[in-house]
C-alpha cells in the first residue's frame, strides 16, 4: 500500500472497499486481507491530484477496470457517482 501524508491513502482504501465493485467483500467468503483494490490507489490519487473532475475520474476508472480487471463496463460515466464522492472528498481534504 502507498503511504501518503495525512493518511489519504488509508481513507481512499476504505472508500474503495465500501464501493467494492467486484463484490469480494460482500459475504463471509471474503479475502483475508483488505488489499483487493490497492492497485487503484496510486492512479486515483494521481488523477485527483491532477485536478480531474468526476467525469474524467469515472472515464479513467472505467478504462482501468476494463484493462486490469476484465470488467465489461460500456459507459465511461458508469462510475460518475462514485467518482463524484472521490472528487468532493479530495477537494475537502485539500482545504
């Protein structure tokens, strides 16, 4: 896991686990660790740090999910609501 000042990586990890796009934490047969989405932390933090808006974060996230997770998400705005929460959280944390 990436360690960042202010614990943003920890907060982002918690948000990714709550979002749980793959549904791996939904039942008792969940992974022993909470690292399933750690590969998303660095790219998302980079996008947010670059000032990407919710539409752009959603589009990049969908492309990542297609390429790295093999998901068949057809609409790049499919995750715009989740992306919006990330952008709002990032901006609020920045002050």
